[in-house]
């Protein structure tokens, strides 16, 4: 089995059980698993591949992105949707997304993954819920396999169109029997519940305003018949979301989720900006997770999710960049920084969230939300997913007295190195698995055609 040694690390942020931060450190990897962690002097001096960081880099676990819509990289900054709240934003973009093709799914997924990987992400979940023309989730899975990102693929769905009181146009919804049949096919074809798996499946009816309660219940039943298949949806994103839930189901969003069996350690919900205190307590008791998407919530004026309150109630919380038509980027380091700052703004309290706490949310928190015990920390037996950031850069000048906190306090746009499953996927700030300029050109062409149709 191939071995890898990363040595002379300036500071290693392990996120292990005791949250050790090691100076002059090293990591030894065998195959795709971390075998040893310690100082450079303590570890083996040779390996099949050796990366000497010359005491110039902070190394930390790869970040975990818990919510995204990769296809939306094709529709960033659409003029008619720039100043909308959630429902108007969706109604403006649904007709454009109806022109999506399988090629668009593939290329947009790679563009989103490239941005994520360059910003420190090593594991991501994506929620693809619209399947017009020849689109399938298989195209996205193929794209992500080629670029090398650890992936949780969510088979999203919409089944309640405008004629039935839902938000999406009837032209972009599916029959529920077909959704469940395809969901089962995808699980049986792709889901890998082994430790260190690179691909797992999630069932993800889009939202309470685009699917029926029956589909929520049947999706939960189907997912729970397979080990390790999780459940995901949008919930309590803004006040209109709460109003819809009350008017349609007679329940606030958290109680609606409970009524259809969508609480539990195998479930996580995106946003939860307007989740009630009682629902937060239920989430904490049941281990139901939350994907916190601060930039999208700001962009759509949805509010600020109360993540300090959630963490205090033991709710699993991870970071998500959300779709690139409501962010409009896929920079996970930036998202963590904004989450840190917004927590302080929401409570008007600078002690409510520390830099190290938000780094933990972005790593271990995301791992817990996705139901994984093999990522989020650098320790023996963990997957070899980690990133390195050069601390000699001008952005850190004057910040070396706490270089770990500086990763959040100072704006960091890209990582210098990234390893996923023991493989170097970012080398000196450049992706190794694809030609980014070629991808950008193709992505731009498809985005132009999408709007021209």
C-alpha cells in the first residue's frame, strides 16, 4: 500500500479528542488512512511520497460542506433575481433551470467542486432536486468522481406543482412513484456504507412547499431500509416558509418535520433560520442536524440562524455554502468566517462564538451532520483528508501570535494543498485532477446557452 509523509508542518490543528495543536508536526498516511500523527522527529522519515512544508503551513482537517446545489453555478447573479426573497427568487429561476441538460449538470458540478476544493472542502453534500430534459443524478456522480471530491449525493425531488398549491411550475415536478423508484435504483447502484467511502447516497425531497407529506414519509421509509442512507430537506428558511407550513399543514416547520418522521440522527435540515425554540430542543434531543448557510440567508434576507442556541442544545450543526445562485460563490473558508461573524452580530456578543469553535463546526460538525466518524479530524484511523495553508502569506502578516484563529479572523480565499482519500488534489494552489481554464470556458458557454434558450 502506498505511503505519504507530510512533514515540517508549522502548526497541525488535529481536531482530535483533546483538540491538540502541534508545532513542527507531521502526518504519516498508509493507503488512504492516517496511520501516525506527531512531531516530525517522532514520525518515519521516508515514504513513497514526501511533502516537506518547511515550517510554513498550517494543516487542518478538510472542511465539510453540508448543503449545496451544484447546478446553480450556471445561474449566478441573474439580474431579475438579485433583489428577491426566497419564494420570488425561486419563481424567477425555475423557468431558467427548466432548460438544464445532462451536460450542464456534469459541468456545473465540477465547477462547484473545484471552487469548494480550492477553498478547503474535502467532503461535500449536494442537493439536486430538478431533473428536466435528460438530467439524472448519475451525471453529477460521474463528474464528482472524476474531480476527486468525497461526495454525499442527495436525490432531491419536487412533486407538488403550482396547480396543486406548491411553488414550482408543474413542468419541473415528477410523479412520486417515479421518484421513489429512481431513489431506490440510485441507492442500490451507488451507495457505499463502508468506512472511508467516497460516495454515499441521501434521499432529499426538496421542501415542504414542493413535495407532499406522503413523499416525505415514503422517502424516510425507503432510506431507513438501507444502512447509512440519510435524509435531507430545506426547513424553516424564512418567515414565508413558516407561513406556508401553518396555512397548509396547520403546523410550524419543526412540528411538521416531526409529523412525517423527519427527526432523528439520520436527518439533517438546511437553513432552519426560523426554527422555534421548542423545535431546536427537539432537534437536540433527537440528534437531528442543521446545515447553516449564512451567506445565502443574508443574500435572500431570510435572517440569521440561531446556531449558538442550537449548539447549546446539542444540535449537530455544519456549514453549507448553499446554491451558487443565492450565495453566489462556493467558498467554504469564507462561509465559515461569515458564520463566525454573524453569530456575534445576532447575539450582539463577541464571546458567543470563537474562531476555534467555528472551525470545529466546519470540520467535526459537518462530519457529524453527514453521519461520519472517519472525517473531520486528523488522527490515526481517520480518512486522509486534510488541507494546508501557507502562513507566510501577506494576509497573515502580524497574526502569527495565534495563527489558528487567524484562519477565521483573516480572509483566506484558497488553500495551498489539499489531500482527499490520501491523494493530492490541490498542489500549490492548483487543482491536479482537472484543467480549470478548460472547465471555466465550457461552464461559461453552457451558462450562456441556458439563459438564451
